């Protein structure tokens, strides 16, 4: 049995064997214990808990090293296999099982310089809400392509699965709050590059439709519930956020950026 399987079975057994300190309170105690175990399924644990879990993974088949932990909510790790690079798919699948217990997931897998080395970007499934204190006195924007405009003008924006090089669970609408138009232009270029990479991998021939010249910036009246995008650091110049709520067409307006 692998280390992953042992850890996974450990968490399953937690549901079956309730400690006496909880069981003596009957259904109430059982409910409290179950809530504690399920915490990782309904909210994300502190990052240091996940880092500790990753540091405790030992194997003769691969080595794990950490990138510098900054102020992001994400965790970057480097996984280097002793030999067969094809093991990365199985590794990510098994790791994802464990991370889900903590409310985290593998958002991206990138090959590195070495044939058997990969960079994994791990992020919380349930990021933190953007507080009113952290909001800027600035508009919110959404970047999209002009060929989506007719649909947006008709039904608005709806949460969707990620269609960039990142893989996110559940539907999201990404927004950015800023006064700095240069940030919007840089973000447009990054999003365009990401879309082009996805299109290439899917065999799309007409890549020009994903160039920045075909992008538009919409000013948005955002929903009340906004979450910080864990892929971005905190900044005095912008707030990168997402929402899981629909945005009606009346709350969108095309800009000249």
C-alpha cells in the first residue's frame, strides 16, 4: 500500500472511530467530530497545515522541494522523479485525493528543465472573501473576447469552468479592480498567451482570434460576494478576485481600453 493510500485510509477511518471525548455526548458529540473532519471539505485549512503534510511525504521514487513561500495563498512545489516521467499523472491524481481533505487542489502542472522534474501549483479550493476594508476606490473589470459580446449583452456573465492553462474547480467569473490601465493591458497579454496555449493543445488552427486585439474590457458592477484570487499577491494597485454568482447584462459596460 502506498503512502498516499495509507493517508487516505487514515482519513476515512476518522469518520468511523469517534474519540471518547466526543462519543460521550451522543449525537451532539458525533456531529461536532464529523464537522471537524469535514472542515477540509467545506473550507480550506491554513497553508502551514498543507505545507506540513507535503513535507511529510516520503518516497524512494521522487523528491519534493518547495519554492519560496511568499504572501500568496498558493504553494509551489517541485517534484522530481528518479526515472519515468510518466508517473506524474498518477502522482497528481493521488496527491489531489489528499489535498481535497485540506480543501486544496493542484491548479497547474508544468514541466521543468529536467526531464523528470515538474512544478505543481497548489491552491485553496475555498479562498478568502474580499473584505470591504481591502476594496479600492476603483472600478471592477472583466476581460473577454469581442466574439462573446453578443451573448454577454443578452444574458450577462455566468460562472464557468476555467478555460485557461489553470484548472479550477467549480464555475468562476474573474474580475480585477484597479485604476491602473497598464495593469489591464499586461493582464490582457497574459490571458491571450494562456488562451493560445490551450488552443494549440486542442489543435485549433486559427490562433489569431485569441490575440489581444480581439479582447475587450468590460466595467462591471460586481456582486456583493467576491473572493480573492489566490494566484495573485495582495497589491495596493489592484484586487484580483472572482465570484461564483451571475452578473446580469445591466451590470456590464464596454470600455475603450
